[in-house]
C-alpha cells in the first residue's frame, strides 16, 4: 500500500515515466493534472496554453463585473478549454469546454457602454471603441445559453 503510494508519486501524472530529479507541479488546478509532471510533459503543456490579460466585463453571474483575470486557452491533450481565472482570491475560475461553446465573436463596443467607465468619464465625452470577445456557451445545469464579455489587453 505504502509502496504503491510512493510509486504513484515517482511517476509523471501524464506519461507515467519515472520522474527524475526535476519534476514540476502543475501550476493551476484547472490544468486537470493530478500529480507531478516530468520536464517534457510540463514544457509541452506550457507551450499548449495561450494566456492573455483580460477583464470579465459582464455576463457571468458568479463573477463581479469588470473583474481582472487571465484568459487561458488550453490546447494540450485535446482539452480545448477556455478558462477565465480571476486575479482576486475567492472566485472560482470559469471553465468552458469546446462542447459547451456555442459562439465566439470579436465585437467592437464603445467604451462608454461600460458602467465603471461611464461613471468616471462623466462630463468628459471621450468615446473610444474597444474590441471585446463575446463567448456564448451552454450552462450545463440549466441547459440555457449564456453570453459573457471579455476584454483582452494583450
Ligand atoms: Zn511526462
């Protein structure tokens, strides 16, 4: 029993090869990897994640509006999942798998449509168009579609 426990932790969680001296912990829980990774697998996983600085503007009821976070696209092992991970502690990352994704569009919206900016730009008629990512996905539990707006800065 104890030996099996040790064996499990001496092998890579992805390829099962014996781990050398250099093993890597998965950086994020949403990678979905239970255990340590060998260097090859770690490098492969890292290179198959695209990450962007982003703001959740609105649309997802479990996240506050205008919250800062990372938008990651996970492509390794055919995960094909989009994750919005808030920087603020206490909020769970939103994960959208490709089978739930209905639509994905880049839409130009006027900056003044954003509530916070409208408040701060009172009296200053500064209007600027910004490109937003609109993701529409199926909420598994309720079987209804849901759209969120994301603004990426990189
Ligand atoms: Zn490996």
